[in-house]
């Protein structure tokens, strides 16, 4: 096998609680799920041990190599496992700076591609590399529905695979993650502790619809202060009467959960605004070879 292709999926933070700080990093408690919006990673073996990464789409060609987690993932993989290098191409569909985990998805996708290319089967070691690359990169090696705690490296995968149908609004303007956390620290804290726990308890006892009423994000107020589009996107989505809605990550993307795919498509058909609009379903590990009718995906997958 000289070339491999993998898909790496975006994630949504259905809940996000800031639980404290460890040094310069915030700790969190978050219910996360991967959705059918993905970047495509193609890796081809090299004869030397160098990593070359080329990015296409979503303005990713402007990323400096030292800021690119895909580059760091490839270099650390080669160093850790002593393999040859690879020429890697990343075709981006996941909007950047949106809180959808695109950077982590690329890093996880590169690790998965190289593991497949060089037949590395020690998942624990690959996850160790992933945890050193970003707060949710370890989770995104696999994806699915999970509770993510600590600095994102404590992942509890849930066995449930409920159907979930989302409409995403993605402003063209992003939110700086560093600035969002900085602003959060400067604001008075009025959040209700334990949102993620309460959401999980509601889901297990009363179902997804009741749990969706508890979706929320401690970073929402700070993100709104940095980008007016964040609040507007969430307000617009709530106007379609979804089961629940909120902001993912540190923004700027917002999501709404609908009971059926038809309702999701209905809401999309009624929207006439400035935000990029993506109807997506939850994606689980066993389903990753399924085809998704996503107008933003790369043809020929």
C-alpha cells in the first residue's frame, strides 16, 4: 500500500463546562459528537523520513507550517514510530476558526492515515501522540458520542448511537480561541455548574429531546463579545424551534438539533441570510464508510 485516504470528521460541543485551570490551560467537561462534515486526508509514502503537507480549501493554504497541526502530527508520528515520511494532502471542508475542531480533525486524520499506511496498530501510542497535539485530537481519532473531560484527554465514549440531525450556521468571521478564553476569565461567572452531567442524566432518563434543552456553552458570552455574529447565529437557529441549540467550541459556529432530517432540511430551506449553512447528521465509528449527501463534500469519495 503506497497511498491511503481517510476522512476526518468535525465535532460539536453539545455542552461545554469550564471546570477550572491547570497551569495556563482551562479544564472542561463536555458532551461531544462527530458530524458528517469532514476533511479528506491523502497520504503517500516517501522514500525518506520527511513530511510534506499541502492544504486545499477554506483558506488553509495560508497556514504557516509551524502553525499547522497536520504537519506536527506527521513529524511526531515519524519520530515516534521510526517510519518513512509521507506526502500528505488535506482537502478541507470543515470551516476554520469555527469551533468545529478542524485543526484537530486534520491532526487526527494524519495520524490515522499514517498508522494505516505503515500498519501501526498500537492505538494507545497513537492516542498519546494525539493528546499532545490538541485538547480534542485524541477523541477525534475515533469520534462518536463521548464525554470529554480534563484538558480533553479524558474521553469516555458512550455506547449509544442516537440519530441526531443538525443545522449548522458558520459565520465567515471567526473567533480566536485564545482571546475567547481570556475574555471568559475577565467576565463574572454566572454559569450553572454541572451542565454536562445534568444533560447526560436527562438523556438517560427522559431521552434526547429533554437533554437538548440543556445544551449550553460556558464560552458563549465571551465569544459573543468578540464576534456579534455568534449571538445572531444562535438566535436565528432558535427561531426555527429546534429541540436545542448552542455554540460549539469557542465559536463562531452555532448548531441546532432537530427531531428529524426533514425538519432540518425545512429550516435550511427557510433561511435566507449571510451564514454558511450545513445540514449534517451525527456520525459514529461503525458508520464511517457510509456515504453522506453533503453538498460541501469532495466528489468521488
